[in-house]
């Protein structure tokens, strides 16, 4: 754990130092990737937080941008909610400098959060200014991950405007697949969307009560980044504000690290989840299939 | 007599608004009420899919509002229930194709034709949300015992309070084992934080995934564990005083599983 | 270090972290902050100042103070539950914040004078 100190000042200085470093070197812009889905509650924010951590763990400079104005949650998932002083709209309206609004992560000095405004509305965001803001972030960071709000209204438009790539998150449910299909249609030919299938319950797939990865992707036909299982750990990690990818030993954490490696261009296979019959399953079927 | 106009909303998506709308609607219809379900998620409609009525859509909500068809032409009756109908959202239009005033008028018109009009609200608090609550005179706030869902629900409760819309709470996807082990917020915690009246507690159950896949509301099937829970919610809506099931106390099967897991 | 960090560290220290409890504490603070449009550490500072003012008149049980913000009908209200241990018989006058008083006291001592208002902290009534 890092020594405890005043987070705001540190964030400020470091980000400025980063900016100073990059200003001398030839300017290579980072990658801005929007994490989107159409449907809410499929795990966009969880994905953003974990991929941010996993990419930062690889040493990349990462900025996470919460584009869900009015319903921000990325700060909570990162456990940074008490450190947020300024937000995206403060920066867009030039009340503060970008570097003042960036909150540094507790665990990684190279990971920053730009929080959404909570008491404002999504249509207060100026789309062109948002595009400029993302570009400014790309000058400082290797990766800019943008957490898109649910729906396809103004919040969606403003979240995708500065991105060049998209990660679409889907769950194996008919409504989520339909919404992702709609969003991919709206993204058009740009953004080269890649798919993460989240919340897979292998035992339900095995029993034929849940769409399989193949089912989902036979409909969506997108390059697959990886598959994440539905685990109660996710709720615990949200409770604590500690993304699962902080660890390296659990299956879910490993899956996020592998996905991060794939995003970084490593040639590794997409993480999958496999069905393993447990003792409880056997007992369950013995007792008449109640479970 | 005019129908009760109830919006189901949550702020956060994916907490089970549409599933709750469908099952409460079907349970109300089963108790003999005339029910209309309205999907206000223009551009991302799903209510039709959850009820298995997606193939029968001819007209949609926006076409009704634009006067291209009569309300009755757009309503799709559920074959399993003559007293249950849905008004689907448009899929290829924007949420700003309609105004709050138009929506309020439409809901009012529907209220003449039913006993309950249930309005399924889109995620978020943008235009779609404002339209969905425009015609409602009551609200059911759906949340899950997760930090982000509760924070979003709190935002929505604030917005509904500004408009003086009375509201009640459904807590969905409770996992009693996680509450017992201290890894999930309890019903009391959620109620204390949100401080609005409780209408229902729904445990997390895999049968909901299966029934949604098949487009069958579980209150219509036999032997589903959640069926009784929805029936109680509906009776509370009707005004009956029904005590809440204590999910924290493990049943025999739960104790057996617990003992086996511990061993 | 914020309240949350203290809370988490304490829990970690005792090795028994109930994440549901952590979630509840985090939610309480973050919702207060959302409602007031104030950063959580500002909310904490406000609570601290409030307690500071109250304890000038009465002795309070600082560990059991509960300040929360709630919607009551359409009004947003701050509810403070401050258990009082004892009532001070001679309350200190409502002077400025304590830091300024201390400086006055120090200045007075430097000038070789007896500190004014030497009964600033009367013994609590028993």
C-alpha cells in the first residue's frame, strides 16, 4: 500500500509532471476506448474499473472517465468517492484545470479518475468540448477508458464522441443482446467494437437455461475479448470499493488481466469460463434437481 | 373509473425494472384487473421480449402519439390473458421524439381503458425518464442491494420527491446467504438509507433468467419460487397488509446445504 | 486520511471485514455528499465543526454522534443525533473558533499577562 498523503495535491503534481514529460517527446496520442452496452446493469462500470486497474498494473498510464453525468458510480467502484472534488463539467466549463480534477488512484500512481458531475444533467455537456477533453487526456495517457451511461440518449453521444475504439459489454440475456445489437448498429463502421461477455453462469449454460457464449456471438458476430463469470465477489468488491483486478490469484482477476493483455496487443487467447460439475451440483441432481 | 398510473423506475439499469413490470402486471391481471403495460424505453425496447410478444408488434407508442394509429390498434393483448395488454416502445426512434405533455395525455387515455397502467421506465435520468414519470401518479422504485444501484435509486427518489409523486420500494436480487455472511447490505440497511416505504423483497433466483429467455412471466407458470412473492407484492399494491417473508432465516434445505458446505 | 480509509484500515487490522457494513458506511457518506453537492471530506469537516460548536455548551459523546441528511416530504433535512453526557453549568461564550482563542491566550501569555477568560473550560458538571 502507498503511504497515506493528501490525494488532491499529489494527483495535481503528478499529472502535471506527466504532462511536462510528454511535452518534450514527440506527441503520440493514447488510445481512447469507450465501454458501452446500451442496457444498464450489465457491468460497464465494473469492466471499466477492472480494465483500468489491469492496464495500470502493466505499467501503462491510464485515465478513467465517468461519462454518466447525474448517476456517477465509477468513483464508488474504485473506492475514490471521498476524494472527488471536481468533475468533468467543472473542466468543460473551465472552472478548474483538467489536472486539478484528476483523482489519483489509491493503489497505482499511474491510474487516474475523472469523475462525472452528480448534481447536473447529461444535456449540459457540450459534445465538442467533450471531444477536446478526451483528446487532451490522450496527450497525457496511454489509455483513456470512458465509462458510458446506459441508454442511447445524449449521455451515449457524449461518451463515444472522443473515442476511437469501443468495448461492448453484454450479458447472456435476450434483452442485453438486443440492446448491444442496437448499440453496435449506432456505432456504425467506426470504433472497431470488441465484445466482453459478462456474468456467465456456466452451470446454467450447461443446463441449457442460459445463452452460451457461442449463442450470443452467433447473433452479435463481434471479435471476442473475453468472457467473465458471474461471481458474488463482484458485489463484495463493489461494497469495498476494491476492483477484483487488484488481485492476481482469482479466476475473475486473471480474466481481466488477460483481457488487458489482449487490449495491449499481446497474442493470448480470450479468457473463457468453463463448466465444472461440483459436488453440490451432483447432490442437487440427486435430490431431484432443485438446484 | 380511472386506472392507477404507476411508473417503475430505478436510475440504474439492469436491476430488474422490466421483469418486475411484467410480473406485477401479470399477477394483477390474474387477480382479475385490466392491466396495460407501457414500454417507454424508446430505442431500446425490451418489455415485448420479456413477455414473448415481440413478433406481434404492429404499431408503437410513438406512432400512437403522432396520430398514425389508434391506441387500441397499437395495444397487444397477451394471449394467455385477455386482461393484459402492452403498448410497445418504438425501436428505431429517439427518446426526444415525444414530449412529457404528450406522454401524460397518452397515459391518461390508457387509464380510461384499464384498472392499472404500469409504466416501464428506461435507465438513467435523462429525457426518457422525465417522459416516463410525466404521466404517473405513483412510483415503484426498484433497486438491488448494491452500492451503485442504491446511489442511483437515491437520485431518482430525489427527483420523484421534487414532483411529489408518492413512491414505494422493491429490493430485488437479495441473496440471503450473502446477507447472513455480512457481504451484502440487508433489507434494513437499504430501507434505512433510502427511507421510503417497502413494497417488496425479491430474492435472487436463477429461475428468472430461464423464464425471461422463454418470454414467460413466472407468475403464470406453476411451481416457481418467486410466484408467491409477486402475488404478495400485488396484494400490498391493492392495499392489503401482508407481512414480509423473513429471507434471513434459512429453511431446511438451506440449512442442509449450509451444513454440507461447512463440512 | 478520510473517515472511510480509517474505517477500512481498522477493519483490516482486526481481520474481520464485513463488506456489507463497509458498503453501508460508504453509502451514507457518499449520499450526504451527493445531496449537499459537497465533497465527502467537506461533509466530514462540517460535521466536525457542528460538534465543535455544540460541545462549547454541553459535553457530548463524540463516539455516538450521528449526523445524517434525509428527504422529508419534499424538503431536504439535516438530522443530528448528539448524545449529551453532561450539561456545562457555565457555558463558554460564543467566541470565534477555538484556534483564534488559543492564539489570543498565547499572545497574552507572551506579554506576561494573566490569560484572559481563564474559566474558558469549566469542569463538567457531575
